[in-house]
C-alpha cells in the first residue's frame, strides 16, 4: 500500500531527477552567460546531477517517513503483522484438531 502512495508522489515531483543531459545544458548556458568558466562545465554538470540525486533521496526518505507515520496512526496492519496472525491461527487450529488415532488401534 505504501508503495502505491509513494510512487505517484515521487513521479509528480520528477523535476528533482535532473538528467545528465539537462544538467549539461544548464551548465553550458551558465558558461555562455559568463556565470561559469567553459572548463567548469563538466564539473558543474556532475555537481548538478549529484545535487538532484541527493534532493531526490532526501525527498524519498521524507515521503517514506511520513507514510510510515500515517499508516501507523491509522493502525494499518503490516505484512509482518498479518504473517504473525496467520502463524497464531495455524497454532490454534493445531491445538483444536484432535489427534488422529493410530491406524492399528484395536481399542475401538
């Protein structure tokens, strides 16, 4: 459930995923305008891409934390909660099922 809520949000904020080509275009424009030296274009491109990745990672972490908090507040069962309940049900079923008599039981 969490993934279904997280994915559209992150896609909607896709501008944080700066592609290398777009970063290079921005760096070249800065160089043309005199805001960066021509020999800095490659370094500036790498920095822009790195910054975009860091921002995306930070946003993803924040989204996950907020989703986890919201799901916890709503008391939504996790996969591990459901698995624990299944195991408990199976254990209770085993206790309620009478043991089968031995096949060679002649007491009957």
